[in-house]
C-alpha cells in the first residue's frame, strides 16, 4: 500500500478547536480533522446546479452522445469478469429514460428487465421505486420484506426512493415506518434518518423546515435535526436543540458537537453564510480554522465536482493553503469567467494542478495524488485522472485545429505518462487513419480534447479494454449531462447522484 494511502484507515474521530497549529503535531491533527470532515460530508454538502444547465434534456446537442453512451453501459459483457458488479447500468437507464423521453410504460419495462438480469445494476431497486407512480411505488413497497436481521425495509429503498416518498407521496408512510423502526432499533433508525435528510438536502429551507416539524411532532428527533442541519439558516436547528429530550441530548457537551456536525453539513454549501448564523454557531465556528477553508473548497466543488479531491489533498498534507490559496484562486478565476467549469473542466483541473504544485511542490503533489482514488465507482487514481485532463487540455488547440504542430510535453506530467503515444495518435486522428482497438481508450480522450464527444463514445464502444472503456464512458456521460440538463447532480458533495423524475 502507498504510504499516504494508509491515512484513509485513520479513525474518523471528530476533532475540533484546531487553531493555527504548527509543526508535525499540528499537521497530523489537521489531517485527522479533515478526514473526520470528509467522512461527515459524505452526506452533508449540497451541490449547486450547473450554471446554464438546460431545462429540457432532449433539447441538448449532446443528447445523442449521452444516449449512445447509455446504450453501451446497458449492454452486458460477452464474458463476465470475476466478481463483476454492474455499477453503471442504473445511471445509464436513468439517462435513457430522461434524455430519451421514454413513456412511463416503456421506462417501467426497461427497468423491470434490468432487475431480472443475473447481474442487475446495483441501484436498480432504488431506481425502480423512484420512477414508479405513487400507487405503483406503494404496491412495490408492500411486497418487500426486510433483509435478515433487519428491523425495517427502509435501508433497502435507497435515497432516491426516500426523496420520492417525501416530495411525491407526502411522506406519511416514511415517517410512520421510521417511527416504528426507531422504537425497535434506534441506532440503525438514526443512520437511516441521516440518509433521508441527505436525500432532501437540495430542497428549499421552507420545505425542509416543514418536514422537520412533522418529524419532530412524530418524535423522530434525529431526523428532525438532520433535516434542519441542511437549512441555510441554522436558527431553526439551534431552536430545536433547546427542545431536545434528554434521551437524545443526555450530556450538555453534546450540544456543541451537534452544532459542529451541523457546520460540517453547511461548510461545503455555497449558499451558507456564516455571518448570518446565530451567535452560538458563529462562536463554535471561530474555534476551528477549518470552517473558512472548507467553505472555499465547497464553493469550488459546486463549480467543478472533480475538485472535491482537494479535500483528500488537505487530509494527506495537512496544508490549509490548499483551500485558502488553491481553491480560492480558482473560485476567483471562475467568477471572472476566465475558466469555464461546465464546458471546459479540463482547464479547471490543469489550473488546480498548477496551484497544488505552487503550494505543495511537485514531488509532494505527485505522491499525494498517487495515494487515493477519485471514486470507488471509477476505480482510477487521482494522479491518472489529473494527468489525463492535463494532456487533453494541452492537446486541445491542436486537436481542434487551432495549431498545426503538436505541443511539447507538459512539464507537470509524470515520467511514466505515455505522452509520445498520445501525440502520435493525435496525428493519426487528424490524418483520418485507422486506430487499433488497443489505442482507442486514448483516442477517446483525444476526441474529448477535440470537443467531439460522440466520436469519443464510438471509440470506447470498440476499445480492446472493455473494463476501462465502461468506466470512461460513464464519466463522459456524467460530464455531458452536466453540460446539458444536469440531471445526475448529487444532492451533496461526494455522494451518489439522485434519480429525480418529473410528474408521471
């Protein structure tokens, strides 16, 4: 295991009161604190919609490429790899329904067929429940049984279904079932409550406040608190703490921890303004210098989701300048329209790399990015992800016809990066030469650099490395969706996307 990767095994104990700590001890404490925050914000940092996202999926120029990528992701492999799981079919089916404008009967048939596969998509039950009409969803839930040793079926439903149960069905069944579950298994019910709150995180404050009041009236205090923690104004949350029964808040010191947890929920939310919060919240925030740093990163992640890796960089390095210098500098350039995170995310990633080298130095930056993956789903190390983005960014003018000569190798690329292969393939593509299946993964990247995503999908569909191709096709579909209707926007940073549907 890479030496830096061991940091992920640290126990995520919440550490507060970190204030200008110097030396090795201070850096270690900051790493532990950020790790705790990263663990917490896996479910608590809403993402803003992509600027300029189109309202109608079918109206986007990239709809054909999105649907083509989706069909590729929905096709099962001729031979299943060992321990293979379908991590992409559910997102692909969702995009096919939404961008393809499928009728409800067509969409339902598609999802039912996927669920019957020997290797169904991992979130297919959640997707089917979210897509169903209210009567169909109620019938599906009535036919479900809890898993062995489980006290409720709530965990089996998934966040998209929880959201639909509240926003489309009124929430009565979910509140009733959570109250019953809480009575028989309070600890697991509290975990479920946190997930439900996350699923509702991008609703407006008024809607969240109304649902939290209903949860409180039903005695589901943890759900009420978790939902209120997502409100931009935490006055409601602090008032609820005053009403908590002793069973929920047994010790006086726990109150401050509840507020710190709420701040973890808020700090990556761009709409959160610490200056407008209750005095008690501001006082606790002042005891921890991480808050101001995370708010800068949070704004950047809302602009450019790939920059969420900066949280891990802070975790490994303990250097808060990753937020105060790198993230804040990128925010300023994006606000000034010098960088376009929607239509040219590679430019943002390349600029991020510049900032990290300035703050950390190239050697430490390379070591850190080699130590963690960008996501469990994609299975790619951060180092590979950023270097491919830098290569695409560098070759874009050449691929798009603005330059006649290929550019020199970027100095920031690691020695092992196959730059010569990329440049050679770029020349072949511009000359219209045939590309072998073994080279089509790289050719797809070059077509992205050329702003020809439909051709990129074509290369991925015929690439020799099927496993890598499906991962890249999934990422490309997500990037194109962000340029279009932004349907797969997660409700919180670092979380899975939600499946949202128009009235059916």
